[in-house]
């Protein structure tokens, strides 16, 4: 059976509705490395501050823990895996604790 040009185009459009698989993999890979680099930068900033004698500043970790919290929360909603839910809760607790430290240090200053 021979397909017409229009049938081939229609079939191709239907196959591409879910998005390009390769593009999705590239986005996943880029997201993973951006998360890792964000953590490395937060640790580097914190270490440099501690070396210079500055006290712990939770602001960078609020951002990192917050990004990880949202990532694991969304994964747990989609995948419904217990370890994803537990990890999301732990990151959420760390966000709240660091926000409390940030607020307390702000009032103490």
C-alpha cells in the first residue's frame, strides 16, 4: 500500500504530538546538571564565607533545598513512589528550618 504525501505528514504529526523524545532527554540531562551545579555553587559560597570568618548564611541553601523540594514533590506526584514522597518531605523540612534560621538571624542582627 502506497501512502500519499498528506497521509505521511499526518502520521508524522500524530507521532510528534507527545514531543520529541530526544529533546525531552536533553532537557532532563540539562536539568540534572543544572541542579548539581547549583548545589556545588551553594557549597562553594558557603565554604568561602566560612573561610573568611563570616557566619552561616542559610539563604543559598533555602534556594537549593527549595529547588530540590519542588523537583521531588513533582516527581512524587507523577510517579507516586514512596521514596520520592519521603525525599520531598525531608527537603521541605530543610527549607522550613533554614527559613526559620534566616528569620531568627535577621531579627538578631
